[in-house]
């Protein structure tokens, strides 16, 4: 069965965001096997800046999920991604160690919502040029949605 073009383009993005989001949602029963949480997450998550967190303390590991975001006051804009894969942009807010997110996709204002518990992930200190590129694309997508 061939899906209409609009559905076939949206379905992979929706499925990716839903699956990756489940990996990060703070639950008593983990949806996927996450690496041990970082020993301590400094209060820096409350400071404006760019942050990278992952299922593993090393960046760019295949089959691992990452979240990169930029924080400005309590507002965040960023992406959930796996290396060599598509990424899903989000916007939202940060409350302590929890990101409350709404996904953003070009042409769609919202595909879903998620919460990411940063204390369940490893903070990675350096943000690569590729992660900066992803972040820039997401910031542009959010800006274009806000102008509508």
C-alpha cells in the first residue's frame, strides 16, 4: 500500500521523535537500556548556553541517542538525534533537570510532546560543528514557526 506523499514524509519523523523521546522520558521502568547517569549534573543547566547530553558520555556513537539544545532564560530550542540519522527539532522549557518539549518539524507546528530527564543522561562538554549545524537548523525552524 502506497501512502500519500504528505503521510509518507511525516510518518518517519513522527515515529523517530516518538521512539527517541521514549528513550529519554523519565519513568521508573526505562524504555531502553540507558547508560549510568552522570555522577553529578552541575547547576550549569540553569545557565544560558549550548548543551549536549547523550545516552553515553562519548559523542557521535552509533545507535546512541543525543539531545543538543540552546538555553536562553528558561526557553530551550534543540534537537534529538542519533549520529548519521535524521534529527527532530524541539522547543520548550527547562525546569531544573527536566526539559518539557514540543517537537517542531518544517511545515508542522507540533508532532508531539515529551519530557527529557537530563539526570538520566551524560552531559558532554564539547559540542561539535555538526551539532552546531543541527542546532542552527532547529533555531531557524522555530523562528519560522513563530513568525506565522
